[in-house]
């Protein structure tokens, strides 16, 4: 079961969130949860719900995509990830 707790308000450790105006960051942070993940943990599987947005702190998340020809492509992100 993932560890969820209220996010720390100061300072944002995600570089994308750190660029937001203070008021916007506080608005987002008030509705956010901290999710502790494990290495290689699947956050979203094809066909599953995709309503969450992840803002990694001190990590890079990646998406493994399958092309129409069946090849797999891995794309990394350190700012924001959404299914």
C-alpha cells in the first residue's frame, strides 16, 4: 500500500512546481498527496484510470510506450507525469 501523507508546503522539491507563483503552488499543494514509490513500480497500466498527475521529487519517472509497429520506447520525465 502506498504511503500517502500531506505534502510539505516549503519549499517545493520538484523543479517544475518550484517555478510556479507561490499562490498557485499553495493551491496545488493543498489538494496534493505525497506518494512514496518503489523502484520500477507501475503507477499506471494501459486501460487503467488515468486521472492523476505525478510531480517527482528527486527522481525521474518513465513511461514505456508501445508503437504501432510493436516496438517499445521508454520516455523519462523529471517535471510532471500523467498517464
